C-alpha cells in the first residue's frame, strides 16, 4: 500500500485512470478534476454572456427600441397578465418579423433581448446578430422588419397600433378600403345629382316668377277697371273719374250750352 501511495503523484501527472490502476480508491480524482475545470469554464462563459447581454440591452442604448403595451385599456375585464410566456411570444413574433426580413433569416428567439420590464408593461429590446451574438442589428433594419409585420404582431397580442406602441417607430397606415362600386361611377352619380338639382331649381323658380308676374298684371287690370267705373258725386253733380293714363274730359267744362250750367 505504501508503494502505491508513493507513486500516486506521478500517476496523477500521467493521467492514470481507474482502467489502468484498478484497486486504488483514488483513481476517480483525475476525472473529477477535469469535470470541475469544465464546469468552471461553463460558469465563467455563462457569466460573461450575461454581462455582455446586460451591456447590449439598456434604455437608450444604440439600436434599442422601447415598447409600451396598454392591455387593460384595450381589453378591459378580458385583459391578460404579462408574464414570461407573453415575453416569449413577443420574442417569437419579433424573430418571425426579422426572419421574413431578407437579410436576417437566421434570427432566433435567443437573439431577442428584453430589459427594464415594468409592471405597467413597458420594456426595451435589442436583437443580436446571429452570426456573432455580441453585436446588435442596426435599428433601421429592426424598424423596417416591424413595420412590414406590424399587423401580425398586433394580432398576436389582440392589440392595435395605439395599444401596442413601438416608440419612435411610426405606426403603419391602414390599407385603403376597397369599394364594391367603381370610383368613377360614384363621382358620375354625384355630378348627375347636382345637375338634376340645378335643373329642378331653375324650373321651380321660373314657375314661381311667372306666377308672380301674372298676379301683378291681374292686380293692375283690376285697379284700372275700378278707376274707369268709379263715379264721383260732388255738389250733387255726378262726375266720371279721370282716366289717369289717357286722360278724360270733364263734362262740367265741356257742356257750356246746357241750361243747367248757365252763369248767373
């Protein structure tokens, strides 16, 4: 046993394992040391990645985008709770948008980093380049991808452009409504209605004007007839009314030969 223990350091340096040193209680130590080194490397790499991701995703950081959701406002009593599952769905939808964007077809959910998530449901996110995982995709590419797939993203969360806001990314314009009737036919109908209304107005106004003219003529004729027929009696002598238009001779001055009108 003493001989075995004397050669133990040299055996460790040579990496002797249980296979070629059977019977020793310490033959597993080289494998344990190797496993420990691997575990340490993994922990160190994980810590480094965490620190790197934390540095990449910060409020106001280059290529970072802020998102604000108003779930309660949009859905009321049917509002859902924002949790890790919803975060995963968001990452999946953003990855989907980036994969449809021609220059970033290899984007995974792991490339979408979220940070500063608040209870009022707002957060920042960045997208790392799948080829390096240490740099972020330029913001203009992210904006174009989101604008191309904005309706799909909104539908996934039952929201719209007002309740799912990508700040500083203009909302998409609603597609133009498709009319079942051609536009030219609508315009033609409006113009035709205006013309018909104008014609009806001219006809009605002409009829009313003609009626007023006829009524005025009738009133004038009646007045003239009254003036011709009217007899004025003054001092017991009947006198015909004067015709204001053509004039009329007063019979009192014309009948000078009548005995009734001889001077005293």
